[in-house]
């Protein structure tokens, strides 16, 4: 799967909408929003696909070269 801006945007909106009615403790609200944003970003990063395009060569004990790739 690839990165999806709209999916991440939806998760961010959801985090803020959930907290819009908080009236008692702004710090707790900020903590919950931060947690939800961090989780959404990490989940999105985990969906990245890295396609190896070449560039590495191996001898008997090491791998050398430049990792040529495409991130989607």
C-alpha cells in the first residue's frame, strides 16, 4: 500500500472532532489529540512501499553501493 493523504487527513479530523466538546481539562485533550495524531502518522508511515531498483552489490562479506529506490 502507499501513503494516502486523504486517509491521514480523515484520521486527523477525527482526532480533533472528538475533542471539540472537551470543557474540563485542556491538557488531557491535548494529550489525547497528540496520541491520536502520532498513531495515525505512524500507521501511515508503516503503509509505505519501498521498491528496490538496484544499485547494491555484494561480495563475500559486505554489501556496497547506493540503494536506488522508489517510495510510494
